[in-house]
């Protein structure tokens, strides 16, 4: 949570104004203790006297003085006492009751797991020189509050331009009169492994104009810089934004390089560190230009202190801490490890920030770091593993596929993309009414005399291709000969093609019409399996090119329809001595127009993963097509009693029509109506007690797809989920580098999700490719949404 606290002194009072969130604010007025100003001046006087030599300010230095700290005990003691008195009075003032509401508001915001709160503090004049960083604002509430300073006047937005690749640091080493900047140069080596460092410094006898031009040119480098570093003497100025001593007796004001600094900002400059004295006006002017963060020393700083601070700061920065963490780390080192040697030094550094900018840190660089950035966090790993498991959970996949075809049906209907072709299949359904009219009390196994009567009627109506969706493996002594005679007469007199149903056994072979029945011969009839272990949402495909051991029933119906219209292929003959299925495949293999049937087989991937319960890349049954465009339903009793019809252009499937006993086991040939079919035929929905969807209707859809030579291939859900997770991770990493309003991100994500869904719906129709939508979309949202909330908070 971000807060902005503005403190303004008005004569003998101070106005504290707190703003946060979407325009929320509160304020209070607090009396300003006169003793605070006096105690600050006492402390500053003791501080300057203790660190009276080798200060990084433009002061006169004794000849050959290289920066030894005054060890006179009276100034050390006075400085320690002055610091204690200053902080005591300062903290007593900040703990006054008038400020309780503001303190409580800051500390109470945010969720419990986010204990760190950002406070941007703005003040000016004498207030700006006070050590606000020591305010333990959240201590009484058990919360951590990170305090950074923000100028009163900011006319430019924060810099959102960022360099790509290895960070670049421009180090300007200025006037070293009375200083030893070799330590600063050496300290920069801490960053050599994580950044490219370019040092610019003056040379003896170099003209002032040349030195300034050298710095201006470096700042304008089109490659850009990530960090600007300065070491040397500096000072505050009232108008020019502060000045830097870039060489002996040569000063450069911030105003003189403002143009070049703006170019550097455009090229990616994020952060500036001034390891020099009195940098308040420098920090204010640079943040006003649009720089994201600036670290400065508010007071004159001793050379040795500056170097100790720099070492700690750069080490933290090299360890990829952000600049606020690095500054805090350096301050804590000065306070806890070096306070006896360098008293009060920890009070001097300050970080100025643009309130809208993200804190700069040196991101890990190189291929290992790049790979590491893409590794999932613990939460991301939980999301990814959950979605991956769901994407391979067969019951869920079947449910999602059923609902997806429903969405496709609605989309077809709304957009008017319904084919105008006629149904190529007629299903002769033996339903309850047909059984009643025929007087068949026990339809399992189906009475073969009744089947014979249906075949005779169909042959009389010139049916050329008849598929029988019944398993005729066990003899019916009284009826087999009747059915055999009807089949043989149809083949001999009308060259009718027969495809008998079979089941696929565990060894991969078929069990269908047995020789004991005498009904058919493989030399003049065909046989294909109608059932296997597949869910009735996928197409049964040949496992090899020639279907040598088993072949899908619907595939054979479509292949037969194709060659039946080819006069070059002989019709079935009773006297044939060659296996009809082998002859059919030999013919398909030698003719380019039948390439579709040769190439339609299980992919190697599908063969492997089907043993794991997956159906990757296996074509689906396209129930988004209205049933009346796929097949016509004709009750068996109506066929036997109705007018003569012409079935010469139709594929006929004789199958069960929904009676309760249908199937190899009780009712196993009756199925829940697919949701998409229920959309086209609402009367068949199970919630309305509609008629079940039969196995022969599934076969009709399969046959239609083979005839139309259009197989809808589903992209594996797991593959799309993994792809979505990678995309989401990339987006998440990209958002971390930019400041975008959460509402804008949410609207963009919502729009993209909708567009992705619409593209997927259209691609299904236009390209016969099914792209999963739900789980990949959930993956994107689950990855990105928490980061939006986190970044916003």
C-alpha cells in the first residue's frame, strides 16, 4: 500500500496531510517545538566539527590532508549526546496524540501477509533536513513501513523506459581535492559481474569546456544507462538544482546537463547515486526531471564514511536488492557496525523517489538468470500442477468437450454457418413400437427373421450400402438361414454392400459374424467394429493403413460409399474367392483420389497416449452439426408398412432405437444425449426425459465426417495449458517492468480472453481445429491476476 505524507510548516505549527488510495486523505495540525530546530543545529555543529576534514563538500582543505577523522574525544562525546537529544525530541514530537490517527491509518492498511507499507514523505526547508528515516512509524502496530522522500514539486512523469540486456552504469569521478576516490573506483568492482561500468573522469590540464562536453556526450550515449553514479565534491544551490565539482575549480550545475539527462531518461536511466555532500537540491531537481530514484547525502559526508557506505550499498545492489533495501542495508551497517567509529553517519543518506515509479534493482542477467526468472514460484507451481492434472483427467475432459461442442452449435446457429447439404445416412431404428408391432418380446439377441424382413424391404427400395449395427456372433438355428438367404439374394441380384457390426477384442482382433451362422462370408461382405473403449465423443480410426486386424464400422461405410460410385471397382460377388476387405484396401491404395482414406489413421502420438487414458489429436464427433444434416431417422415399423422409398443414394444403418435392453449388456447402447444435440433437438434432453442417444446415431455422425472428409482435430488440452502458462509468465514478467493501471490490464485481459474464444470458435468451423478455451484462460488469469493485485497494493 502506498501513502503520501506531506508536512508543511506554517509559523509555529506543522500541517500533516496524508493521502492514499483513490483520493482518500486525512490531515492534522501539530505544534512545532522550537527546541527541535535548536537541537538540529547543535547536532549539525558537533557533526561538522567531528568530521571536520576530508568532507565531500567544496571547502578549504589543509594541504596533504587525506581524510583522517578527528579523534578528539570531546567532539565525539558531544556528537553522540547531540544525536541522542535530537532523536529523543524528534520521536517524542512524532508520537504526539494528534498524529495517532495518521500513524494508525498507515500501519493498519494492507492485508496481514503484506507487512511492508510504502510511505512517500514530502517536506521542505528546515523540515527536510531532519532524519525522517529514523521514524519507527509502524513499530507500535507491529508493521514495517518503508520511508522514502518525494519532492514537493514534480512536473514530469516517472520514467517508464527501460533498457534491455545487461545494466550499464555511468560513473563520473569528479574533483578529488582532499579526497581519495580510488576507494570509490575500487568499490565499483562489486558490480562488474552484474553490470557494464563506464568511468568518466577529468584529466590534468583538460579545459573546463572539454570536461563538461565529455560528461554531456556520455550522458547522451544512445545505448543508454541504467544507473548514474557520481563521487567527489558537490553542494546545494538555490536555482540551478545543485552543482557538482567535476574537476579542481570546475563546477557543473544540474541545469547545465538537464537536456542530456532527459535523453538519458529516454534511453532508460532509472537511478542516480551521489556519493557526495549536500545533495538535497540535486535529488529534488532530478526527480522533477522524471528520474525514478535518487540516493544522496543530505549533509556533508566524510570521505571514509562515504566509502564504507558505498561498499555496503553496492554489495546489496549486486545481490539484486532494490535501491531502498540497499540504502537501508548500508544505513544499518553504519549504525550497528560502525557507529563507534563513525557516529551519526547513518542519519545522513536519503532516498528520493518518484511516487509512481517501481524501485530500481539490478535484475539477474545471463542465460541462467533468464531461465531462473521463468521458473514458477511456489504459488505458480501449485496453479500449474493443478491445471495440468485437470487437463489430463478424462472425466473432466469429456465434460469440457461436450460443453465445447454445445458452444460451437450455438455459435453456428447465431452466425448462420450451418451447411445446406442433405443427410447422407438413414438410420432404420428398431424401437419399442417396432418391437411391439412385430411381436418381439425378447430383443436380445435380435430376431434375425425380423432383420431379414428389413433387408428385403431396403433392397426393394434399391439400397446399395447397408450397415447392420447388431452383433451376430451366436447362431439362431431357426432364423439364421432366413437372414443368410436375404443377404445372399441382395448381393447376388443387386450387388448390395453389407457391413456387419463387430466388437474389438483386447488382442486387437474383431468378433463379428461367425462362420457357424452361415449368414455372410468375408469374400462378399465386410465387417467393422462398432464399439471399443473410446468415449463416444471421439472417432474410431484405423490403427494402420490397411485395417488388417480390425477396422471401424463407420470408416468402412464411408470407404464403401466412395468406391461404390467408381465403376472400375467390381461390386460384391457371391462367387468371389478373394477377401473383400483386402481387395477394397488394395484398390484404395492405388488410387490418388482415395488418399484421404489411406492417410486417415491413428497418429503415433495418439497410439502412445491412449494407454494413459488420453486421446490427443484424435478427431472428435462434431455434434455442432444439426442431426438432420447428418442422418434421417426411420422407425423399422414404418419402413415395413410405409410407401416404397428410394434409398439408392443413402447409406443405411440398421440399429437399436432406444429400447431398454439394447446393447451387449442391458441398455449399453443407450447414451446420454450430447449437449449440442440437445440444443438442436430440445425434446431429447435428459432433463426433459427425452429419448436417449443411440449407438447407431454416433455411428452416423462418424460416417458423415468420413464422407465429408472433414475431421475436427482437438489440440491437446495439456499442451495448450502449458503454452498458456508460459505466455502468462511472460506477460507477468513484462508487467513487472511497466507501470500500467490494474483496470487497463483487466480490461485488456478480458478483451483478449473473449477474442481468443471467438477465434477458437471460428477456427473450429473454418479450419477443423479445436483449441481448448477454458483451462488455458484460467491459467492466464490465475497467473496474472494475483500479480496485478500485488503490484497495485
